């Protein structure tokens, strides 16, 4: 039996040669193992528009398996939209105020225990220092009882007017949100859970899981999280099988892997089994769309992690995304600035030059009359600040090497859908298919 090499030695070898092994990736990922009855119930609620203020949009509308668990758009249309993906258009009877300011992230492998930060800026995360072990934008107003940070984050979109709640006085939920009645007793969360509790099939299914418990909003969130953890566990890609010694990558993918873990430097941030360090970096991504601003603010910036920490070092920094199923989850970046995978790969090679030469035609934006999507690109001071924040060094790759990198990224693909889209949901409302 050979002598086992220390992990430090393996890490140095990987950095120098681009070779990679299961050992160099770290301990195998661990996953939540939810009960199947809870998964089935969560599936129905995930696809049921009953959770939205106007009962016209579900979690799946912006996280659909047909669209890689995203919505296929750079910046989507939530409340006030009709249809799915690139076919989604504005509802002429209920026009939204703006596009969703950030790209809809994929849901792959969120049931792995290493995923403890959520949203592009990590504003919700598991934090043992907090009373309930979860830090959220609601602070001390956050309700107790969620089984995990995954469950807690799953239910924040219902509090957003642009995403699921609806606007102003359109419905009881949007009215509660407008008045700031979110998690309080009788607030938006309770109004939604009361709707679910009025549907006999949901009552029966919750009784089968916890017969003595009420149908609360935290209980709804917990089963949706169980469904996400079960449905989109993606750990059987060609890459996984190669690392487990169960198969081999194609020659092009193997060469791309050596570039990824070597010369190209991708693994400096996209590390571990799921190709993410779970940290925040600025890579000079172009800013398009309405930006991330509070209702009282008048700007089109998206300051990224800075909005969470208040630290200037975090300006324009966003969470490193996992690259699992990256071939399925276009467009790319916190605002979907690049619809083509090759374009975002090339951006990483020289981020500042890519920012300066960016064209909004590289994004995929549904028609939205009046939207000033390009205005952030016209502010030279803003562009300069984004460029200044860049943390990546230039990398020179040939076109052939880029093709090999893309081949390796394809080897990370495992669509992994298990239960699929239900034919119908207990509310009787239409299911996005």
C-alpha cells in the first residue's frame, strides 16, 4: 500500500500541473436526506401559484426544470408577466414596475450541507451566532422555526412586490407587504399559510407528516426546501464518475480539466466538488438593468456584497456560483449580462477589457417598454469603479484552449430531475409547464 500524500502536497501538485483527484477536491459532499412524503408535498407547493399574492406565479415560474432551474432570462419578469423563459411577456392588464434586478439563480445541489449562503450577495446565511442560527435581512424580525437556511431563503420571494407578492393594493398579501406587515402575526406569511390551510388536500398531506401541528409558513418553507434538496441533487455527472473511478472523461474534457485546475486558474475560486469556494469576488461584471436599490434610493448600481457588509472592500463582489449544470443555466452573472457560456468564460480572461467593450446585445432581455437597461453602462464613473474593484488577473488562452475549457464544463452536467412537473396542484390553479 502506498503512502497517502498530505492534502497540502496534493493541492500544490494540482496548482502546478492542473491534475485533479477526488482527494484534492476535499471530503465528498454530504446531502440532506428528507422524507419522501415531505418531498412530495414540497413539490406541489413549489409549483402552486397559491403562494403568490395574485395567485398567478409560483416558485417554478422563475426556477423551472425546463430552464435549468432558472428562468432563461438575463433579468426576469416576476409579478406582471405571462409565460415562461424567452416567451415571457408583460401582462397588459398588470404591468410590472421594473425587471427583477438580478438573474434568477439555479437550484442545483442546494441540499448539500456546504451550501449555507444564499442569494447573489449572501444576505441570508446560516450563522450559529444568531438566535435561530440564521442571519437574514429581517434581523430580529425574522420568525423562528425554519429547519435550515435553505428553507428560510426559499420563502423570501413571496415578500417581494416584483417577484411574487404583487404591487400596492392588488391583493391582501401585497397590502400587508406595503404596510410592512411581513412576518408578524397576521402578516403576509400568515395570510399565505392560511390560504394553504383552506385546501383539503394540503391539510391531509401536512397531517400525514405532522398530525398535531398547524400549517404554518415555516412548515411550508421546510417542505419546499426538502423538495429542492431531493429533486435537484446533481452529483452524478461525467466529472463525478471520473473522480470516483467509474468512468473517464473525453480527451477534450480531460485537457479542459487540466486547464481549469492549472493554467487558466479557474479553480482559484471555482474549487471543491461543486466548483465554488462559497466566497465573494468582484470580476468587473457589466451592470445592466435597474440595479439593486431600496425604494427610496434613486440609482441603478448593484453594489453586491457591500449592501450586506457595509465594507468598501466588498463593492461589486458577488458569490462564486457553483458550476454544476452551468451549461443549462444561461444567462450568466449576477444580472445575466452574458447569455453565451463562451462569452462569460472570455470575460474572466480579461475582465476590465471585457467590461469596457461590453454590448447589451450579449444579454437576453424580454421587451420592457421604458426600461433603461443600458443606463448603467453609460456612466463612466460607475464603470471606472467597477473596473477598479476587479480582483482577477489577465489570463492568455488560445481559442482551442477555450474550447477545451467549455468541453470540461460540459462534463459537469447532470440534469438530475427526479419527480418532474406535476400535472396539477391542489389549489386547482394552472401549473407552469
